[in-house]
């Protein structure tokens, strides 16, 4: 059997229909030099595989789990239930159902003692999940801390340039 991919970051999503949105997260992580594990695992459709992933994640070298799901979004919560790793939840706007608020509330409203760090709905949240994962990893990795400060400096410079271009 092929050896499973190793990475400090796992990007999980409930369905392949979430992938186009989560590409923003995967792309941003790769720009940071982090090639994440990417899996489709569902709290509802593949509960045993999802729980198994969470239970073994830390032992397999994962340090942060990013979990995206839409509708009654329970993937991030299920990961938190089965792992002590920090879990970042990204609510998806599914094809069916309301504008992603369903998933936002399902992801963010965790019971006391069992947190999921919840991002914004959709692509903005997907990108922020990558940045937030980097922030967590940068606490104990000087190289990643430099990547984080370069990213923030470039972002600031870009915004200042746009302001200057307005010329007023
Ligand atoms: C969730 O249900 C998935 O995360 C997805 O956002 C939503 C709809 O899934 P599909 O019916 O598109 O596979 O579990």
C-alpha cells in the first residue's frame, strides 16, 4: 500500500462540490510552502473514515486540521470531537439550501469546551483558513513566521499602492 502523504496541515471537505471554493485555501497554503493533505471526508456520509482520520491525525504529523462543509455542517465539529489538534472550520455555501448561514451556524455554535475556530463563509474563509493555519504553525517555526510577516507586509504594500493610485 502507498505511504499516506504527510503534512502539518490537512484540508478536509465534506464533498467534492466544496473543492472549487477550497482551492483558495489549498492555493494559499502552497504559496506559503505548505503542501497540505487534501481529503473528501464527510461527518454524515463517511463518518467512520472521518473519525478515523481525526483520531490518527496527530500521530501522522498533522498539526492543524482545516474542515470545510456546507448545509448541516458537522465535519469540523466531528474533527474536534476526535482530535486535540486545533480545528479551523470553513462554512460552505452549498448548491442547495440558504446562503451558507446554515453552515456558519452549524460550524461556529460548538458547545463550551469543544471549540472550532470558524472562518467566514466561502472563498474568503477558505483563504483565511490557510492564513490562520500559518499563524498557528508560525508560533513554533521561525521560517514560517518570516513567511507570515512577508505575506502581511506585501498585503499592506498592495493596499497602500491602491490608495496612492486614487491620487487624492
Ligand atoms: C455537505 O453537504 C458538503 O460539505 C457540501 O457542502 C454539502 C452538499 O454536498 P453535495 O450534495 O454537493 O455532495 O456535507
